[in-house]
C-alpha cells in the first residue's frame, strides 16, 4: 500500500501550494489590490510640448518637499510600465498553467487507479459481510487473517473521497487559469505590447534625462501661496522670526526678534518644537539696536539695519561679534521710505537661492524700490536695479530666485501685486492672493531651504506654503 499513499501525499502537497499561490497572486492579477497611483488635477492642465516642465510645491501635509516633473508629449512611460507588468503577469500565468497541466495529467492517471481500487475495496467489503454471515462454516484462523487485511484497508476510504474532491478542484483551477490568461492577453493587446529590453533601455534613458534636469532645477516662478499655518502666538504686533536657509538639515535653529525698534535682544531656539514650547536655548545682546522687522539670518550670521541709520550690520552668532558693517548709499531710513505699515521698515534685508539682497528706496529713484545684491562677507553692493514701484505703496516684499515679489498691502485683502526680475530687468503686474488671517502683516520673508514664507501676522508667527513653476529646456531645444 505504500506507493499509492505516497502518490496521494504528493498530490495533496501540490494542491496546498497551488491554493496558497492562488490566494496571494490572483487578487493582484485581476486588480483587487489596494495600491493606486494618483495624479494632480493641476498637472492635467499642463501640456508640455517643447521641454521638461517642473511644477513644485514647498511642502505636503507631512512636511515633505514636493517636486513633480512633467515630461514632453509622446512619452509613453506610464504605458510602458503597465505593459511590463502585464508581460510579467502573463509569464507567471503561463508557467503556472503548464505546471497545472502536468499535474492534471498525473492526477487523471492516478484517479483511474483510485477508481479501480475503490471498486475492489467495495467488492471485498461485500464479500467480507457475506463471509461474516456464514463464519461458522469457516475456520477461525482464516477468518481472523481476512478481517485484519480489511482493517488495514479501512483508513483508505476517507482518503480516497478527499482525493476525488481534490481532482475536481484541480480541474477548476485549470479552467480559471485559462480564463485569466485570456483576459490578461486581451488587456495587453489593448495597451500595446513592447519588447522588454527596449522598455528597460527607455526607462534608463528617461531616468538619466530626469537627473540632468533636476541638476538644473534651482529656481522657479511663484504661482500660488497657500496657508497660513499658525506656529505660535507671542510678542507684540510687530516682530520677526526666521531660520537659516543655508543651515544643514539637522540644524533647525529659530531666531526671534520682538518689536521693530528699541530692542537689542535676539532669542534662539534649537528647533521649531522648542520655539513653540518656549524652550529658549540662548540669548544674544546685540551691540546696536535694530530698525524695522526686515532682518535675515544667512549662513550663520544675522544681517540687520542699525537703528536711525542706513548702515547694515553683519553679526556672527558663533563669535558674538560684528563681522562687517557698511552704509547703503542713498538709502532712505527712519520712516522716510517704509512699507505701508511704517515701523522704520525702510531697508528690507532678505535672501533667496541666489544670495543676499537689500530692498530700499532712494531720492535718486524718486522713492521707488531699488534692489541691490550684496556680498555676504563685505556687504558691498554687487549690482543694483531701479524699479518703478513706490516703496511706500508696498505692503511687504520678498525675493525668490532673483525675482522681487511685492504685496499691495499689509492689511486684509493683501496679494502679490507686482514682480521684478533681476535676470531680465523687467517687471509685470501679478494677482496672487494669500490669506492675511490676522489682518496685519509686519514681516514676510522667503526661506529657500524650506520653500516657505515666514510671516509675523499681528503677534502670530505663521508659515505660508509656496508653489513654484519651473521650465527646463532640454538639449534639443533652441
């Protein structure tokens, strides 16, 4: 009886493996898995024809930087990926179908043997009953031997019943695999089949081009401002808070400067969390009072406007010393050319992806805004641009990628109304609204590392998220 039992055991083991494979693989084959690829509604409106386009946003709800690349038209990357997946699935299905076919042939052969054995056992059982009825005519010894042989065969009866059920199940699996293979083949024909090696090379080429594009991705144009996110409520109506855009990812120190005049105290916090909880790590007592709220921390140093002067101070947090100071020639100060809210905001210091900047107004430019790029070490003016926008009509301003963006008010209804590109020396009027939640903004500065706007909004320290649009030309573009 050993050989039949071994065959039955092998078949049952194979059936277990098939059942396990079907339960794990079939849901993904027919699309029952829960993974989904989502696309942005905004991106569907972009139709790149000549070159790469990058639509990026500062942060998602989890605080991660977002950068979405839209490739030129006629790119079949998504279709390629689907075709590759279908090809792999079809190969798996075909391999499994062949295995099931071999198993089915062996099962049918053994099944005939089982049916024959079942008939013999039933006949033996009937004969045994007949003999038992007339056992008095037989010798006791022969009767006992026959009964022992029958007892050995009895455990096979439930096994044989299960074997017949499993044979039917294999037939069902075979039919289901055949149907599934037909469906997948049809889907592949609809999408279009591509040679795997060709697809692989195209994907590698795409990745290489994408890396090259990302290396060029340094600046963009402001498209939208969202928020704000209220970080903390503290201080007076006017003040400034900031982080260093050139600091490492592990360095998240925050600096806090309350009020716009008559103060020399700068408070430092090791992180945003410490800032929110009020866990101050260090206090700096500056050698001079500052004017306004338009200071900036850049590469470990604080740059601010010295009170009642047009002098810019560079102060090192590490050494606690003034590293440089320089007068900003012809710049108005002490509420001669402030923003609309006043507060000695004549000289606005800021930083972006390109470097350090000063925004102010002069009599020579009729009180209109002047933009100067500064040497971060010596504070020397490297180059200046004269705009036609009156400084006293501006609510606030900030630099992104060498372009100055000016708001039309510091009160409710404020929006980015004007921009000036230092790259092309041209301006344009814009209409980019943002939510002035607490009705009075006295500080608004862009941080290139965080891709966000830091603002002081009526005693509230808030963050605005920005969305930038990039256009990157490929090597083939003229």
